[in-house]
C-alpha cells in the first residue's frame, strides 16, 4: 500500500513533547498526585501512544519519502491507532466521572477515587478496547486487495483499508460499526449524562461564585471532549455514508481526528490548570 505525501510530522513531534512534559511534571510533583491529575496523566499516556503509532509512517514520508507500507505493518498500525483511540474515549469518560464526583461529593472525593480504584477502572477500559479491536487485523487479512491501494492519510485506518479489498466486506463493516457504537456511542452518551448531573448539582448551589468556580473546573475536559468526538464522529460518518463527499474533507478530518487532540490537550490543560501552569513556568525558569 502507498501513502500520500503526509503532513503532520511536526505536529506529531510537538504533541509527543507536550504530553511527555505533562507526564514528567505530574510524576515529579507530589502535590499533583491527586485523582484529577492521575486521570490527566492517563490521557497523556494515551495521546503519547497515538503519536508514537503514527511516527514511523509520518517521519518515513517526511525524511525518506518512504511512501509504501506492507500489509502486515499496516494492520499492526491500525490496531494500535484504533485501540488507543477507543482508550482515549474511555479516559474522557473517566475524567467526566471524576468531575462529577468532585462537584457532587467533594468531601469524599479522595476516598472514592483512590489510586487502586483508578488503576482498576483504567485497566478495565484498556482491556475492553484491546479485546474489541483485536479481531480487526485478522478480519482484514482474509481479503484479497486488487484495487489502487493508495491511502488518503499517512497512516492506516480500518474504514479505509477494508474498502480497498475486492472481497465482500459486510462482516467488517457491521463489526466496525458495532464497536464504534458500543465504544464511542456509549462513552459519549455517558459523558453527556455526567454533565447533565453536574449541571443539576451546580444549579442547586445558591452562590453564583461557587457555580462559576465549579463549572470552570470542567472547561478543560469539555474542550478535550469536543476536540476528540467531533472529528471522530464526522470521519466515521463520511467513511461509511458519505461516498459523494469531498475527498479533501476526508483527508482533513482524518488528520484533525488523530493529530489535533494529542497536540491540544496538553495546551488546554496547561492553560486552565493554575497548579500545572505554575509548575511548567517554574520548570522553564530554572
């Protein structure tokens, strides 16, 4: 298979550096070892994994003009990309749950979200994502590929690779749509319900300043949710139902979906978190 000339290598490098910096600061500062920052570090690890998954092909195109990739390497890359994408969706759900507990039950916040409990929840969602994505490479490997195998992006996605097969892709299409609804659809619904409960709790507070303070703690997470779900849902709809849509739009959404959230999440959280921002400033001043 062949890749197009791929943009985004600088974006991948920047997002890797940003997430590595967030992880370093949270690990080395004991005052940041609380549930909100533990969840943020889990999101940063996922974003870092997404960036690393795309580095071989994006840097290969940029540095060596290596525009070809074997089928096995393509299947391995799409496995990691889709697994980590669904893990990111799950991390955003856990962070919504974190905000709900922090606002609705602040006195028991630390006792409810203990590190062992956070670790168990994170492990469950990681195993869920890996287990559901694991069959995809084997389903794709059954096919014969006889069309023009030129990808739209500098990385492999299941929706695009399966359309290059000259076999019946009904099983792949149904399975891919099913796990998309089960993972992204269910996670986004639960995030929405979490914010309904958060708004209900905030509106019951009499003090206007307390309401604003509580809502302000959710701004970073809301930005991360929008950065992830809007291109994710848009790209899925275009790949499955938008055969007549602009090819440029498919390419643009593909890069936004995979490259923008890992790049922008560290920026958003650094700007909105006073403690994290102060720690970053101290680090660079030293």
